[in-house]
């Protein structure tokens, strides 16, 4: 879909919200909206798309109470502003939107979390991404490096580049709107998504991308939506396997889960953002003992997070339950850069090739 077509669709969907409220008032109905309940209990596995999505539980927000009326008032101002932004071909960041609301009097947001949640509400109602409203996040998408040639459409025109030969040491910066990217050509065999910048740089320096035909994607911690979107696009468009390489702690396992299955916060966008075929390569709790990796003791927060993951539907497999129970018994965690204790080449010469072979990727 072209940018012009997407703009037209976004405007049509926004106007549709206002039209629904108008029809409700005309028919003597107090204006309301229905939205899925955004909790872990309302996430259900969708067999067709192979991702976790919101279930059937819903909440209603209506102008029958002061709180409900204020919510709809803020949404009405937001719909008006976003439509105006589309008509004028402008864009804004989520942070700018929060400050713009200062001029909306009773409709101004109390905090940015409130405006962010309202944007997510609009995504659910309209079934389009916030990027279609010309909204940008504050955080950057991360970067990628590997045997891939891309074409990017920007406000300044179209450019082509090779993500090894035409980029610096940091790699190609993933744009906010991944739909502006086309993959022209590649010599890749798989994609490896890497949590930390240190390990991303280690794989680049060791030539892992060249030796194994790997596209390296730096997740930059908890990945931005654009990073997850590019992983899904690489998997869908080029039919490349995706593996995720993180630290060995409960917070990093959630990074993998957000890549593979989606997150509770963005479950309404799971079909676009999640890559259900993505596999977890490590660091596994079993790796900590198998390779005698330097480790730290689990904190009380770590232990509680691991126990919570045992009831998280995204980890409802024998593999994850076994690994999590093992880690709770071991009471330790380890970072992916701990492999350096065995030498700077160990991770690229021994660990990753062994795991990739076990997983059938190489």
C-alpha cells in the first residue's frame, strides 16, 4: 500500500470513530467504545496466525460517568488532531503529542502514559498502526548489519544501500516506518537478533555475518516496535530463519517472547510485530552450567519474574518450564558476554555454530 493510500485509510478510520459517536447520539445512546481488556488473563493463542492476541474479554468506556466522559473527550481531541496532521502531511512524536495536549484544556493528558494508551486504543479500534497516523516514538529502532541490499523511501527520495558495504561500524539504522523498506537482494542464510550492543559488535568484529551468511540485528535491549517489525518482515519476505540471542535472565527471556509471540501491551499488533517462527538460541540456563559461565546470584525480583513466567502463556512449553525450573534451582543468571571468559572467539567459533547446528539452522 502506498503512503497516499495508507493516509487515506487512516483518515477514513479516524472519521469513522466520530461517525459512530454521532450515530449513537442521534439514536439517543450515550456515546461509548468497547476495547479488549489488556491483561495477561486476556491473551489467547491464535492458531491461524501463531501469535498471542487479545481474547474475548472486553471493557466498555462510556460517557455515563465523569471519568468515562473525560476519556471520550480526550479521544475526540486526539482523533481531530491526528486527522488534521494527516491532512497537512505533518508528523509528531509521542512526546510532542503529550505537550500539544496542553492546549486542549479539559482534554489535556495528565501524563504521557495516558496519551500512549489512548494511541494504542486508536490502533485497536482502527486496525492500523500509529505510524499510519504519522506518529513517531522517541526511541530509535536499532540497527542491522549483513548481506542484504535494501531500498528505502524517505521524504528526500529513494536510496539504495548494501547493509555491509555501504554502512559504518554501527550498521544500518532501522527506520521508524519499516514499511518504507524494500529488500532488493540478499545472500543471507538466517537472521540473528542480539540483545546487547557489546555482543552485536563482537559478532561484527569476528566476521560472523560473512562466515555464516548472517544478518545481525541489534535489539538494543527490549526491542522497539520497528525492530520487531523488521524481524517479521525479514522472516516473511525472505523466508529467513530468525534466532534470538539474549542474556540468561528472566528479563531477557521476555525480550525473546516479545519478538516471537508479541507483548501484552501490543497484542493488538502481534500479527505485524511478532515472528512466531523465531527460536531462542541462548543464553540458556543449561548453558551456564554446561560452559561454566561466570554468573551472578538471582535477586528476589529475578526469582519472582521467573515464577511469573511459569504462568505466562508465552512460556507454556516443556522446554521453557524445564529451563526456568532449572534456573530457579541453580539460583544464578549470566550475561551473553560471559562467553568472553573462554576467549573472544569462543562465541562465534564454538557456541553459536554448535547451537545453530543443533537447531537445524546451519
